[in-house]
């Protein structure tokens, strides 16, 4: 995970925290809304954080035929380069 995302002040601490938590999970881990809601933040807070990440291209919700959908995270938004 690039530090630039965690230092991006255009994102709320909520969105950065969700992003850091999800990026710390193994690739095979599936995003579970109940897992994300086990803290003090409720469903609406978690959903708004994910939508914030989606708006900047760090998260993408893919609809799966006949099986709901899945969240996919990007270390860098598609089409954007990070210089180190």
C-alpha cells in the first residue's frame, strides 16, 4: 500500500482507515460488511467511506452474475501513476 493514499487529506480519516484495514487483508479475503461494522461506526458510515474510496478510484464494486457483488481495491487508481 502506498503511503500517499494514507496521507491524502482529500480523503476522510474514515475512508483512509477502511482502506488501510482492507489493504492489510490477504488477497483471498472477502469484504464482509458485518466485519466492517463491528466497531463503533454503523452501516451508513462504512458505506459512505467505501463510496468515498470508489469516487477517487481506489475501490470498485463489481456486480457478479447471480452472486451479488464484490469490492475490489486498487493501490493506485486506474490510469494514475505514483512517483516514489
